[in-house]
């Protein structure tokens, strides 16, 4: 049984935007740190009415009674000065969405610390969770690093791996790594503050970049091997989602099963049976959970009862 590190409260700023960042902010509050301010992306129009919606971090911080700031950038000297005036020990950054200039990185006494959802230097960049699954990696993890001016190039404070299995989805891995980041942030700050953790430079070998995801990237190419398409379906669930077109409409695929049927004479993308098994460039894929435009997610059998797709139909 392990105990939480005995760390004197630090005065810090938290900088983050999406759901992934909220558990870390919650952990910092629970650990007793003084949150001088929370920085997040500005509210964005969302929903049918396009009303301004605060980020998950803003909503959580305001409920906790913490001051929230959302500058569009840090190019202005006023915003940089306002940050410096907070008199911080450290800033904790989690999926914030803005690059920090050197003036901000140097302002806190202990610098800025980032919680990143990969085992650096693999998958630096915007979408490390999904890229790890897409690539067929068998493990990923969380790295806590001291930030510098590069893109996820800072020296590492702590890292812990997690396994990627055949059941792992983008959503499940997101939640697992968010919880792990929350678990690691307190000991990382304690070690940084008391000098017991020596920052380690990232290895020069093994650098990869996790490019931002787009909706178009979710298009399924059935000429690819079934195992590769199945990984895409898991990686992109629930957003942006893997999809194909039928009768001019997009159908999103949330789950599937690889069937090793050997060489197939059907063209890739052909529906082989009433259970929605589709031929691929190699082997076949049974589509098991789907979502039509404007409809809820449903099992393949339920979808087919109201929206028949006959064997012999070809997608793409």
C-alpha cells in the first residue's frame, strides 16, 4: 500500500481545456494546492442553437470557485504580465491548446509542467491516444515533463505505461490515461519541488508525431487489411468516428470483429452475408455496432431490421 507524497502546498496556475484535463485539476485541488487561476480555451458555439459553451475545464473550475481566464493567445505583453503577476511556484498544463512563449515558461519559480498522454518521445503532438491504437502499439502511458519551447520535447519527470489490448478504444484509453495523469501529478510536483526527481532528457531515438485528427480521416478504406480497419474503428470511437457511405449517407462504425476468411474473390467493400460481414483487402470485417446519421448507436441486427443492406452491396 502506497501513501500520497507529503508535499507542501504550491501556488500554481492550471492550464487545460478538454475532459481529459479535468481529473488532473481535481487531483491538484484534492492535494491542497493553491490554484491561483485556471487558463482555458474561450467558450465556443455548440449544439443546435450555437450557444457559447464553456470548456469542461472552465465549467469545473467555476463550480469550484476558481478564477478562470481565457486569452485568445499570449502574444500581448498585458496577458504575459498578468500571468507573471500571479507569483506562481509552478504551472500545470494539460491539453491546453495554446503554445506558451518563453516568457510564460520562465515565469513560475519551478517552471511549467505538462501531463502528456504517451510515453515520450513516442507520439509527441495533438492526438497521441488515437495514434497509438492506430499504429498497433501494445502499450502507451503518461509522461509528466518539464516544458520547454519545443513541441513535447521537455525533460521527463515521471512516466508510467499502460497496456493497449484488442479491446482498447480511443474512449477507454482516454479515460484510463486521464486517471493515470491525475495519479502521477502530485508525486511529480513533490519530486520537482524538493529536488528528489532529476529531470531526464528524452531519448533521441523513437520520436514520432501524433498529428491532429480530422473527420475525413475516419473514412474506411475497405481495400486495407481488416485488422488495420478494426484498429481504426477502435481508435476513432467515439470521435471523430470511422465511417463509410451507403446511398449517399454516412454510417459510423463503433465496433467490429475481424474474420480470417483467407483469400476472397469479392471486391473489397462487398457485403458477404446478412450479418454485415464486409470483404477487405485482407480477410473480412463483421460490423457489429453502427450509427446512421441523426440516429442513435445500435447493434448491426437492429440497424438492419429498419435499414436493410443486402449481401452483394458494395461500399466505397
